[in-house]
């Protein structure tokens, strides 16, 4: 496997892990659904520069997601009706 493929798979797994870490049902499902859609959308890229650019963007988004998860979980109060 190429280096880019390995990086993309690791980013995908970390993004899903971060998404599943949200306690709120709506946030969790949105993030997981969005991650799957985005990674599928960019899976057909062949230009190495564009791939590197998307990997960098995904890393930035993952960092943002991890910070947001911490903040959201600090103020989480109760489960939604769907989860009960």
C-alpha cells in the first residue's frame, strides 16, 4: 500500500473513533455519516498534490472534531428520546 492510502485509512479510523466518542446521538450520527460521505467522495482522486491537500484538510478537521468532542461532552446533560 502506498503511504497516502495508509494515511487516509488511519485518518478515516480516527475520524470515526472521534465521531463515536460524542455522547449526543445527533452529533454522533452526523459526524459518522459525513466522514463516510467525504472519504468516499475523495477516494477517486489520483493527483498526488490534491490527495496531500485533502489529507491535510482531514487532519485539521479531525483536530477540530476532537476539541469539539471534549467541549460537547463537558456540557452533555441527558440522553435524547431516541436513545432512551
